[in-house]
C-alpha cells in the first residue's frame, strides 16, 4: 500500500470539513440578514412543496386507475356497438311512430309464469320476435305481427296503392292498443268500471264470450280513432291489406263489426 495514502485521505477529510464549515457560515450569514422572516418563509416553502408532492401522487394514482380501466371501456364500447347494429337491423320492421305507452308487471315466480317465444327468421335476419310473458288467469298482451317489406311488395300495385311499410305497421300498433283497452274492460272488476263505460264493458264481455272471439284479442270498428289508423280511404286500404296478409279477420256480432287480431300463417 502506498505510504502517502493515509496522509492524502486525511487531507481530503480536513478539506471536506472546511468546505462544510464554509457552507454553514454562509447559511448563518444569510439567516442573520433576515432573522424575523427566514424561518417562516422556509416553513411555508416546505409546506407548499409537500402539498405539491401529494397532488402529484394523487394525479399518478388517478392516471394509473384510468389506464387500468381502458381495456374494460373498450370491451363495453364494442359490446354496445354490436347491440346497436342488432337493434338497427330489427328497427327496419318497426314503425318510427310506435312508442310503448304502457308497462305490465311480470311475475317471476315459476309457478305463476308461462313463457312463449315466437321467432321467425327470414334470410338470416330476425323478422319478428314475440315475447309473451303472462301470469296465470290473466289475458296476455295483444300481438303485434308487423308486416315485412317483402310481404308488402308481394301485393299487387292495385291493392298496395300508396301505402308505405311505416303506415301499415303504425296501424298494427294502433290496433294492438285498441285491443288492449278492450281487454282491460273485459277483465276489470265491476267496481273499477265507471258508469260512463259500463255499457260498453258489458257489451264487450258478451262479444268476448262468443265462439268466434273467445280467447282472442279484438276491437270494434267504432274503436278506430287514430292516431295512425282512421276510418278514411287510407285506413280502409290498410285494413284490406292486413286482412289479405292474415293479420286480422272480421265478423259481425249484433250491430258491431268486430275485428280480431290473428297470427299470420
């Protein structure tokens, strides 16, 4: 080992002490220049720096959480887009004017719930989906068997006239609403029927008990009051088309012209 090494190390240590002493002397001089405010200023700076460090850490944590959530968000967006495409393909057969105005309570008890799923497929597309959930001893919702563009195009130009698919399917929605209103009058308890509609309710009950109508959804010609289906030339043409396509059948009971909703064959 070099004999001069211990002396060189000692000189280096002494030099370091001298440098540190000089720095402390400078700090003492700086503190004595502003003795009243130096400590407070340093404390404030220290507090501000700690607060900034805390905020930076919070930002880092938030960014980490956002980065972890990005894959889940991408999967959710992809699933939503797929669902949107399916709904768009189905909406072709639903009139834009149709808006559900009622919601029916559905019992989820297995002993009280019957399920029927009717699905027709045509060329790989869902043409019609009918979900019939009903409680026992209660009347199901009226069916809405919408007409497809292929069915409408298959009619002769003389029968089709100026009818559009949207007008025809909007009329089907109206007919379902008429039938639903009549079904409620037929099944409603006597004490819940007002005097103003009591006579019609009794008349509807008599019609509902006939062999041709029993167990089916129906409405009267006098129920046709819009908004889409009216007793004008267009409305009569729509009824003719729907009768030809097997969506309705007609009969006369007493002085009433009764229109029955039918399942297409």
